[in-house]
């Protein structure tokens, strides 16, 4: 019997996916700080048979037998996971690693929930100082009964100053300090923070979601060596993997509590196609991560300088703009000097095939993967200014330039 013809909805869906792949994969320069390009091999694994497979760990005997998994057929799945975890441990110079968390947010929960009892007191950077909204009082803390107090990030570009951080830790005496930001330009004074936290037996969690690829490449800071007890994060921002999360630590006592808590509490299945794609990205980063991370940061610093020279108000000019993959537009200065908000600017740029986010962040991770170098940043800055501030039509020029980069680097 012949298969039925595709429905109108199926044809529409196919058209939308093709259009998206062409638009985002070939027709624009993506400068979103929260995104990256996944390598062709990792994408192939995402679309493999692993995408529909499942495992179900058992923690109690069944019919008198002790078995690890209620499903047969997982021999290769188990090896993929073991390979991914070993690669994560090597890349982040950690003793213990898991690639099971389904996102950076769930990676955070995978660390906090098993290690911090309800009503624990946390310090975290507030959203109005560049912190992640998930750690704000109404979100993760509200769900699990935590009290959260702000860790000051009032230095240039929402950076954390050692003296104020240490003073806050000693005054608040929290059970944990959670580091990590959505607006993330500069490394933390982590040794000082960890020393102050450990004086009171507090744990230090490092949410590396935005800077994970730079940490992997040795270009930002080395959280576990500098005193963090657990590092976690999402794997699709400066780290160029599929959407998901991972968690690493050097502390066997903590990992012994974390690893069993991942299953049946926060999630059960771990999406094995994602883990295979993540494993491939980890292996690519092992080979190319240092060159990649160096290029990302150098691009960001050169782009910041080039935009500043073109009269775009930037945050942290005196500090060299950034040491990460992010740049921050000075939103107040943008309105005062050019009469445009960050959101309106982003919409103008999108119409000309240039993508930034609507809150004033500009990221250089994906353009580094395409092959752009610091020498290309003045040209990119010029296009951003011409399209965003001068309202010129540069879409065809952007398209020609973008299509001169048909393959990813560092992949």
C-alpha cells in the first residue's frame, strides 16, 4: 500500500525548517551571546537512532534480581555516556563529571538540590547587576525554600570585587555562594571568594553557562583549581555544543551525593543523542579548544574597540571592554547619544542579517566558529554601525560576506 501524501501541515513544517536552516545557517551573522554553531558531526549524532532510545535505571531489586537498567539494548548507549563523561573530565581537568543534565538550569538544580537542604541561605548575583534570573528569590530559591541574598557585582560591567564579596560572605555566612551571570564580562576573584566561603564551611558553585567554552579552552579562569567546589553550565553558548548541560567536580564526597540524585528526582532519561553530540563537541574542544577560545576573546576585544572608535557607547571601556565572549552596549549612552534603545537597535540589525540580542549583549563565539578573526572585526563593526545607527541597507553586503564562510572552524 502506498504511503499517504504529506498533509499541508507537514509540508508547511518542512518548509519552515528548511527556511530556518538557510536563514540561520547561511544567511546571517549571529552575534547572540547565548548561541553557537554545532559541528556537522555533532549534528549528525543528534539525528541518529539514539534520538528515540531510552534507558531506565533501577535503584531497587526487581523480582529478586539486582539489575542496572530495565531495558535491554543499551550496550552502546552506556559506552557513549562513559566516553562523554570521561571527555568532560579531561576537558575541564576534573576528577568527576556527568553529562546527563538536560540544560544548564537543570545542571544547577542537579548541584543545589542534593547538596543544600531546604531553608539554606545562598548568595547569588542579582539580576539587576547582571545575574541569572533563575537564582532570584522568586524562582529556584522559591521552589526549594532557599533564602537568597545578593552578592555585589557593582564593579565595571557588573564585575565582582574581591573586598566587597569577601565582606558580604563574612557578614551573611551563607551555606553556599552561587557564581554565574547572564551579563558576564570578567573572571571572578575566585580564590578570595572561595577562601572566605570555606571559612564558614559554605560551598562554592560556579555556573559557567556563558563562559564554559572559554574555561574549556583555558582562556577565562579555571574554577575548580581556583576554589569552586562544583562547576556546571549549559553547553550551547561559548561552548559550541548542542543544547544541554554538564556538571564537574573534584570532590568525591560531593559527587557521591550528586550522581545518584540525578535519576528519579530531577529527571530520568538523559537524551542520548544529545550526549553523543556533546561528546563529539568535547572531543573537538580537546583538539581545538585553546585556539578557539583565544580567537573568541580576541574577537570580542577587537570588536569592542572598533565599535568604540565608531562612537558606539560601550560598557567597561577602561577595562578593555571584556575578557569573555560578550560585549555590552551602554544602553543609557545609546539612547542619549543616538536616540535608540537596545531593542530597537537589535530589530534594525536583524532586518540587515546581523543578530544581537535585545538587551544589549553582543557575542563573538559563533563568528569565531565561522572563521572571522580579529582582523575582520573593524569591518563587522562598520556594518553594525551602518545598519543599526545610520539605517543603511547592508543586507546584500552582509549576505555576500557571510556566504564566504561555508564551513565551521574548530570542528
